[in-house]
């Protein structure tokens, strides 16, 4: 007669369970290590933070920079208006110090008919867990270009985490971003732009302001040819101190524009519903240096800056979808 002990069966089952569990844990660790090693394969070169514009697409119409540690609330408002704010975006922003972006406007007669945007965020990110989370999310598919990135067809959104200090987001320009990260671009910064990026909480840069086709509908009434324009804002107690730089083709054009500029500025301030327009105009200083006109002393209310950038977020949403 064959006798099998109940305790013996129980011990055998427990031993088999432990062996299977160890195998699964080992396989899990190996899988995680493979993902971790793959995610660490590309690491962008270290560069001064004011030089990250060189990684963005070189044919954009608008470039911008936000110091997220001081203007985070405003960034959230812009993304909310642009319908770009979700749980994942909030998480990324919570880890972000600085944001760089580029917008290529969609216009009839140009190669693109929809607005393209690109963002680079600098901070401290759990790269491994972000890649792991995306790999288990069926809406995101992994793709290969100069480096690995993720694509969400439903949102028409591309996302890459090249390092634990950088996240790249775009709706069609990711291959350019990864290529520029891998091979440094010799970006020609106008004199003074780098310094203004370093000293600003917000900077908006318009290259080839009246020559680029993307601005034809905004600049058709401007008769003086303006080359580059940028505005830098520094956050204060209740207002933003604003500095603007306009670059022209000649000193003559710069002086001519400076002569009429305060009238243009007064009309714009009233249009954006700025308070105490007369008082603020009295503090504004305009001077010409060779082909450049410099504006300083302008103070803008928080509410005015909010309205300007929320309007930008709304137009970004409409243009990217081809709405009117």
C-alpha cells in the first residue's frame, strides 16, 4: 500500500511555488534591466541652459522660454487653453525647472498647413519609470529615429525622455529634435539674446519677423522691415518688468520706428486692457543703437500677461486643428 504524506505534498507545492516565483522575479529583473539599459543609450550633451534654442527646429516662427519655477501657474494656464494639459503633462511640469518651445505656424501656401509645436523641458525626471509606464500603456508605441521616442496616434503626440534631465514633446518634429540633440546645431543667436534668456523669467523670440510667411497676416500693415524681435519679462511683486529688442535692416529704419513706437505701444496697451497706460508710458525708455531699437522700463500687470499667453494657448489649439 502506497502512502503519501499530506505534509510532504504541501512542502513540495511550496517549494515549486518558491522556484516559480524566483524565476518570475529574475525574469522581471532582467526585463527591467534591458529597458533601463535601452533607456540610457542616448544622453544629450551638456550645454548652457540659454543655448537650448539650438536643439529646437530651425524653421519655427516663434521661440519661447519659461522659467517654470517662477511662472509655473502661467504655464498651466497656457497649456489648459491649448488643450495640452493632462495628468501626464502635470507630472512632467511638477519635475520641470525650465521650458523651451518652438511654434511653426500653419499657413496656406506653405509646405505645412497645420501648426507644429515642440517643447524641451529641463528638470529632474524618473526616466526609467516614465519609459516603463509608457511601455505598458497601449496608446503609446515606441519608435526609432536618432533615438527612441514614443508616439500616441490618438493625441498625435510624440514624447521622448533622452535623459533623466530632459523631456522632449512634439506633434510632428521629434525626429528633428533627436537629430539636433545628437549632432549639435550651429545656431546663430542675435547679439544680446543669450543674456536676455539668462536674466528672464519669460522670453519670446520672433526670428525674421516681417519676412517669414507665417506672419504675413499679422504684419501686412508694417512698412518698416523688422528682422528679429524678442521680448523678455522678469517677474516682480505685482508686475512683469518688460524689455524688448527690435532689429532692423539699417539704423535709419530703427530710428524711424523709434519715432512712432510709443504711439503703437499706447494703442497696444489699451487693446490688451492694461491699467494706468499714461503712467506706464511715462516710464518707458526707447533708444537706438546702430540697427537695434531697445525698449525698457515697461511694467505689465500679471493679469495682462495672463491674457496675452492664454490667448496664445487658445490660438495654438485652433491652429493645430485647422480651426477658424
